[in-house]
C-alpha cells in the first residue's frame, strides 16, 4: 500500500488530467487537409490547448477564432483566442459567438472547418435567438445552475434559446466540410451535450426545454416562454436536409481518464475498480452512497476485497441551499467524510479535471480518517458546512484543498476512494 495516501491519490488525479491533454491526444484524430482553406473555430476550457495542438502539426495555413474561459488563453500563431465568462455567460462570450459565425460565412465546398469543442463551451458561446437578450440567457443559466438540474437538462434549455448551439453552427458552415473534435465532459459522451452541440443535430424539443424549466419551478421572462411555446427556438434535427455531412470525433473522455488513473494504480500494485464514468445526482447523495460501498468493502470484503481503489466519474449537481463557498466535488467529499465518520481504512479525493470546482480556482479536496476530528478540533462544524454548501471553506481551513491552476482541459469529475 502507498506510504502517503494523499500523495498517491493526487498522482492519480494528475494522471487522469494528463490523459486528456490535447497536445498529447489530438493529432491522431485530425482529418486530411482540404484543397481549399482550413478555418478553426470552437469554444471550451480546452480551446486554446486544442488550437496549439492543431497548429503544431497542421501542414497548411490556418485561420479562425475560438473562445475560452478567462485565464485559459495561451499563445497561438494564426488562430485568435478570445476569453469570456464561465459558468454564467457575459458580453465577451456574445462577441466571440458572433465572431465565429462571421468566420465560417462565405466558405466553399473545398474548404474545411475544424470545430474544437470542450467542456464549458455552452456558457462561453451565448448568442440569443431573435427576440431574446443576453440578460435572458444569463438569468435562465443562473437559475438552472442553482436548482440541481442535470447537465443534460441544462444543455437542453440552452440549445433552444441559442442562435449557435443545437446544430445551428453546422448550418452556418455550409457548404464547407465540417469536422468536430471534442473533449467530452458529459456523462455518456453525447455529442449534443458537449458545448450544447453547436455542430450536431438535437433530438430534444422546445417542449422538452419548457418542461425542464417548469419541473424546477424556474421563473422565466415572458419572451423566453414565447420562444419555447411558439417553437421558434426549435433546434436542428437529424433529418434536416440543410445539414452538412457530420464528422464528430471524440478525442478524450471521462472513461479514458479513469482508465489512465487505474493503469497507474495497478502499476503500483493496487487492485482498482472503475464503478462508472457517468454518475449523476445530488453530490451529497452520491457521497453517502459511495461511502456505503466503501464501508461494505472495508468491513465485509464485498463487492471487492481490500486493499483496493474505487474510481468514478460523471457530473453531479448541487442544489444551493446556503451562501457558502462550494462546488460539486467538495460537496460530495464533505458528505462522504460525514458518512465515513473517521473510518481508519478509507481515504478519498474528488476534483474537477478542469481545475475549477464551482466558481473557485480550486480543483477539489482530499479527506482521510482524521478529517472530521481535525475539523472539530479547529472549531469547525462539518454538518453545518454541508448545510451551507461550504465545502471549499471547510477543506481550505484544514489545508486539504487540491489546487492545480487551470488544467486547460476538462473531462468532468474525478473521484477516487482508497480502502487500505
């Protein structure tokens, strides 16, 4: 067993992130150069690194523009990198979305559009449909992020309020050849959910989007309701004859990241089990469930015999109840720690592979057998911290936060539980 469980778990997190570095995994997925121009567009937290990966190997001139999160830009030679807000969109994202549509206008059938999409692209490409304003997208987005909706539900609504998502960018690229390269940050790697699917058709409808808003009792402006009820926000469907030939290539996924971490653990002699790459639900509930599994392993050797490592990914959600500093990974970890109640054999780490859990530049945190005792000793009240959604405040006070800085990629949540 590792002498330092915290360092061991951190090394697994680093291996998972490294597996999704575009500079290592993108080149082999590129198409053949076209006879005409090659234009690069896209959005996401990995957009700048993806551009660098393309520029490093592409044999012909390039042009274009991509949008990434503030602080995630990198030097590029010929493709412009713009920065905008995430997770709530801002005016710079709107400017970027318009620039992308301008960039793909007027191309010929001999030209190629490379669309680079990754996690965060939905918020980074706000472009309201006619009759809507940026403030409408911001209000709906903010409410969805706070209500506990799944990422699939959130992106369904986004697609039906947007003039660029839900396949609309694909239509704008005609008649050029279109190839999308994607780093998936969504459970199941569904193309329509990666950056809300700007270059792929969408099977969901305006009625679905309205149903989601109703289910979560979200108050929506009258003009948003009108767009959805009238059907004016309908996304592009698979049978639309205007769609160009679709070529969507997924270059990195949550599953591949978990496999990279598992390979590293097994190389160090640790029996490893990947539970799932697509766990969803309330973060605190997932924490309780995975704690129950870990306790069963430790006490009864079921379903796996200790020592072993349990890995999982996906995207949980947080229903905001308090005014604390939180994110879904630290919320999960705090609930896990409470359920484990200081079990002497169990250590865990949870983090967002983009380096940003929630709204803060903190990837996640570590917890071990002494976490709760140390917290009580410092005058912290762990149940109160969970009630206030204050996972970052809690783990930061203990010195157990995991801070990586922007990783410039994103393959969703990473959770590792070590049972010694």
